[in-house]
C-alpha cells in the first residue's frame, strides 16, 4: 500500500505529530510505501531545527529526521503555512529578506501542490490533526 | 481532452472531497483548507466540498471582519465557481442545529440529509480534513 | 471506509458526527483522546455499544494504556488494536476519514 501522510499540528502541542510518526514508522516497517509526509497548518513547526525539548522526553523533529534518513522519506513543509509561522529555509530567507533560517535537515519547503499530488498518487491519505 | 485520454496518458482523476467542519476566524483551518481547494483546482480532479458541523458557518452571509482586524475570506467561496469547484454540499442536520437556512448562505449549495452525506462520502476516493 | 476519531466525546462532537455519518459496515477506530469513548460506564457507552451492531469498532491500545484505561473495561464489541493494527485497518479499507 502507498500512503500519504498529512500532519496538521505542531510538535508537543497536540498528539497528532506523535500519532502520525508512529503510524508512518510502523507502516514503513511493515513494508508499505510512504509517498510523502506533508506538514500543514501548525504542522510546519515539526520542521524547525531549533527545538530543545527536555532530555528525558522524545525529540519529535529529530525522530522525523531519523525516519527520513532511514527510509529516504519525502517530508514537505507547506510554503504558505511556513511563511505565516516563520519556518524558513535559505531560498525563503533570500526571497523574503529574512536574516535567519530554521528549517531542519531532511525537511523541504514546497507548495500545496505537493499535498494534492500525494492525494492523487497514494492509495491512502492519512490525516493527523486536532 | 476526454477523461479516457487523460487516463490513458496516466492522468488519474480521483474523486476528492474536502471536509469542512470548523467555523471561520476562531481558528485558521477554514481559511487554510480553502487555500488547498484553490491550489488543488489546477489538478483537475473531481472535487466536492462538504460542510458539516460548524463548517456550515464558513458559508454564512454578511461576514464583516473590520473590527477584529482579520482578513474576510468569505468572498473566496463565491469565486470557487471560477475554479470549477461547483459541488458544494451542506448537511441539513448541521444547518438545523445552528438555525440556518439556505437563505443565510452566500453561495448556492446542495443541502443533503445525513444519510445522503454518508452515501456521498462512501463514493469518494480521497477525503481531506483540516 | 475507516473512520478515525481522536477527540474525547466530552470535548468535541466529532464522535457524534462520525456515528451519524458512518455507513453500515464501516470501521471506526478511536485514537488519542478518542479512546475515552471505548470505556464501559460512561454517558456515551450506550451509543457506542449500539454502533457495534452494524459497524466495526476499534480502540488504539497504546492510547488506552497511556491514559490509564483498563483494556478489560472496554465496551464489548470494541476491539483493541496496536499501531500495526491501525496500519492494517487503513490498508484494508478503501479510504480513511479523520474526524478531528
């Protein structure tokens, strides 16, 4: 089965980011394909490299990065939602005149078309939100 | 190009349903889900929008956001037609609960019973939620 | 169709709307705070039990455990599954509707 995953909420604030991660991880371990993980609304905050969660709790962003590294997962942060919330990569920093970037490795910023494409290409769209 | 030609070329056409259950302005979901619909229109899928629960409030006439200093995005629902998004469905029960009738809405919609909505949802290929 | 409900029935109306709009024969999986609806002895238990007559009800075990809910007190007819079971349910249905 080919899955598309949509994550609507940021790390820690809601369980959505956790459930999405657990689902994605198990799906991959079971040999399914995950076409793309698309981060929308506050979900874009999963993609910042500047978080410092407490040492004795899960590191949500790092967890996504490790999973992406292991399975070559495509993790897309929606550009419009990212602009609203201040998640920035080099291209966006140049384009919007920002003096810093904060995107985490293995995440890429791209358009909503990537979500639509995922909906078309995948067999199942899973939405995790609040 | 006929649908058959599109399919032969590998252009999939799926029945996409965008499910709207949130009131406008109290959260960003209504606005950002509309942005998905507009971008998605370019992909020429078979699109329906379903308004259930507080989602019916998104279509209420007379939204005036000056005093809250937020963007009034309700005119966008009237522009959907230009994007070939014409199938707007509203659940009667949700309207009744909220004391709304079709006259209160700013666009033409098809009002459906819960049973009809259930059937309509079953017919879809992909359902988006925000 | 697989329906997921992730909010407590006391916080939001998502469970109610799901039960109203899920067709006979659908699968409904309670996850995150939605698992509270899987327990016996609550004001929604009767409604959930009735749903098991024509729909397949599930609850996500890890979420029950996290909340200190006893699997043995889950409503009869609601099957507890783990994340693997969640993936299987999604794969077996033709599509998934997330009632947020």
